[in-house]
C-alpha cells in the first residue's frame, strides 16, 4: 500500500515499511526502512552539525542529507548513485501512484499482478536531466522493487559512467555486511564483515553474475542471527556485471547502492533517450530466516513465471557422467529403460548430440543432430523415450561457437573479439549477442530444434566467461541481447521446463529465474560440498530454484565415496535427479534409487513450496541442517549432515523450527508436541563415517492442535 501525507510517502508490504520524505529544498530523502510503522507524519530530524557551510540557491548541504538517489559534486561528496558527463543535482519534480507495475524495457522484472507503484520524477533543469525513481510494493509480499530511469533532455549527449538501480541510506553504521562469495565448485559461501568507515565493493566484472560474487547482499544489525535482528536484503534482477557498494562516511552513516558494475560500463544518451537500470529487490526481515522466507516466496510467486513455476518438477536422469560424449542410441535407451523401472520421470540428453561433437573441440553452434550417433534423430529418440513412459529433455549451449564448426567457418565475425582476435577458453568462443543477426540465428536454431521433437525440458548451459571486452558498455549490451534471446525462445515454448546453467552455478541470479524457474546450483555434486553450497544459496534463493543430482561415487571432483543414501538425502532438498550410469549399479543401489524416487514424489511439493528454515550452520558448527515446513504446518522434512564423524560422541539434540507449537507430530513411529520439538529438540544419532546424514519426515496428527 502506498499513501502520501504532507511531504511524506509511506510504502508498506508484508512485514515492512518504507518512508520517503521531500525536504523543504526539494531533495528526495530516505527516511525509514524496516519493521512496520504507522503512516503518520512527524517532525523533521535535526540535521546536526554541518561539516562545511553551503552557500547556494537553497543553502542546503546535501552531504548531510540521506538522499534516495545521491549525486556527486554539488555539496555531496559521498559515493553517488549516478555519475555522468554532466553531473546532475536532483530535486523533486512530480509523482504519481499507479496500479500494477510498469515493465522494464529490455530487462526482466517481477510480475505486476498485485503491485502498486510510486513513481517519483526528479530533475535538474539546469543541465537537462530527468530521473524517474520507481517503487513497487505488494500487499501480500515482503519485497519492495526499485529501479531508476535516466533521460537526457538536453541537445548535447549525456554519457553515463555509473547508474545504479537503487540506493539506500541508513542513519548509523552498527551493521555487518554479508555477501556470497566463491568460485567454480564452491559457489555462494556466506562471508560477513563488520562495517567501519570506508567503501566496500562487492561485485563481479567477469561477463556475468558469476561464481565469485553473487548479486545478493545482506546488511544486518550487529548480533542479528537466524531468528532475530534487523536484516536488509539487496538482490539485483540482472545477469551481467554487477556491484553492491557500501559506504560508511565520516559521521558514521551507511549508504548502500546496487546495480550494474560501473567498471567497464558506459552509456551515451542522445536528446530524448532513456536508460533503464535493472530492477533491485529490497527485503527486510527480523532475522536472517525471515528475510530468506520473504525472498523465497517472492521469487517463487513474482520472479519465476509460466506453468512450471508452480508445478512439482520431474525426477530426471542426465546421461553426462554416464557416457560423456561417447554414446549411441542403444546406450541412451538402455539408461532410459532402466530409469523408467526405477521411478525416474525425465531423460535428459546432454552434450554431444549435434554436429560432429565427439569432444569439446568442435560443433558448438551447429544445432543439427548427429545421426551417426542417433540414427532416428532427436524426434525418433524422443518418441522411443516417451514410449518408455519418460519425458525427454535436451542440452544446449546457445551462446557459444566452436572454431571448428560450420557456423564459425561461415561467420567468423560473429564471435566476440577484441582488436587482437578472440581468446579461446575450453576450445570455444562466445557469440556476439549484441548483433541482431546473431540473436536471430540463435533464436531460429534453438526454436527449430525444439519444434522438431517432443522436448519437454531444456538445460541451457554457458561454460565460459566473456574474456574479450571489445568496448566499454559491451557487457551491458550483451546481457540485453541474452535476455532478448531467452525471452523469444522461452515464450515460444511456454510448456518446456528450462533449467539455467553456467559452468554450474556461475549465473545463479534473479534475472535468469525470470526465464528459467530452476538453475543448476553447482557442478560440484559431492554431497558434503553441496551441504555448504545449498546452505549458502538458501539465504536468497528458494529450494525450488536449485538443481541437485545424485552422481557417481567416488565423486569426480573430490574423490570422496559417499553412500547412495547420503547422496540422495542432500539432493532431495532441491529439484532432484541423477547423473550417473544406473546400468552399472548393483542391486542394493538400484533398490535405494527406487526408494529415493518414491520418497521424492512424496516430498517434492513440500520441499519446493514450503517454508525453509536453516537449523545448523555447517561453516561454524561442522554440522549443517535445514527443514521445509508446509504452509499449513501439517508436514515437515528435516535434513542434517555431519562433516566429520566424532567417535564416542553423544547424540545431538536438534531443535526444529516453524512447527505448530500446539500440535502433535509423528516422527519415526513416535509422537512429540510441536513446542517440545522446537524448544527441547529431538535426539539425532549419526551413522558411522564422515559426511553421514539423517533425514526425518514429520506428520501432524489429526485433531492434535488445541
């Protein structure tokens, strides 16, 4: 809900309030963001001691004000939200409150249903710049959507060097910042730092949102934990180079910006042209758990779209680790046939099905079936897989081209290159999606393949960074081109389940989730490593967006030999599948697969759409755990894993969360009251060995709640 009273705007959603104030001089000020407050006007806070005397048209020292979209250079020397060849001084011009939520030109954004939007227009009439600030709230959601649009109104061109999506000013500095760092195979590790005076930059400039730094940052009050303390989330709906910048100034105030990384960015606007910054999601929670659950609900209901956003996902098997590129139709069908017997529902054909693709050195871009491997073609193979009772899925890497390909031989200029020629990574180059003819080719090639057969799932991969940056602003242009391609293909095939992938979790962001409701969380499938990866990812993203598979043992990345039970248990907490040669499993493991697929069908709706609670932090406790609770609190699924086995140790007492305290729950043949499970806990004894796990299912006993 949005209301205006006197010189103040009050915005409220589920569990938060946000207040904007217009100063007497016309500056747009940030006044409050946090737990709900009454929408009542109040007196202006004292500005206190001025660090220097400002003598100008209005006498205000902007450096002392907490502005909503700060600019640099006219009595404000703090970190700005915008930098341009003509630096603006922005003042309130007008506003409107509109139902719904305007779309962002060329960019993904949250769905408009149920939203209300405040648009504040600010301007600098002297230099001819106008900025529109957008704020969208939903009555049933705990997330505020923000973005900015900058228009050049003057005859002279305006060059933007920085244009953040959102800026927020906090009155103090008693906070910690929390970001999610890592690398390939170790994505999204939570890292916290106490803030002191200075500037903190958390970002990525490697051509995508990246394995290294996720475009999601939390600012939390010191001492805040899972269950208490003010926590503020900043999540960018963007898949390119990004930056979150936090400045603590000389007076102990905190300013936070988020948006496109200014490094390498440049956009020149002619008269009348507008630049649209990506959308930023702002969320507040009393505790990290509440913050996460607000973001999870919002992503499931307003970011992910299409029929699969609300459907239970099929249990899949991917042939990659079973065959790599060395396969024929007979081998694929032998895997699919056994998969159907074991309760698997979707067969996915990975890399190697097209062109002359027998290794990773050729054929990317030539999306035509290799009939020497698959004589009946993709259509014929899909029909045979469907006849077994399975859905059929296919792997693509649409953004890439191999130098040894018909496409590259015909169009070598279509590859991204700097003046000295393109750099090879993994024997492949990146297609230049800033060019309309390249986008058209990719759209037509992938759509043609999808139209040729009954393909119900697509794994969309991207296995290398953009190492050549031909010019400033290229990554922004490339990202817009990628979105155009993704939108065209996914819109043409709304009933196909698309899964994003970028060398694993290298492009795990809300921008991709607007087109693809799930993303391959990491190439590292070792269950102990996945404990850390999935735990870290859960701070911002719900389990319904994560892909997790049971793979070979020993694990190809770590050499560990986890049991089939442990591999299945950690994967069951996400979108579940297999990626191994099931034809080589012994009878005991085949029976284990049958049990897992049956259990997954029972639990997957709860895992995907329930409320998620982190129970134990593996980074500090050596034991990690979480649980999913149905919205009506009638069922729960609990998972806990110990990294290292400790001999002669007492059973651990695990305190659960999110249950109905007045209800009785059955757990493993016994029954417990919800308050007892949450306050006293339940004893957990781990099996022998490192990386051992325990899972529990809780069922509410009918009529037990008072």
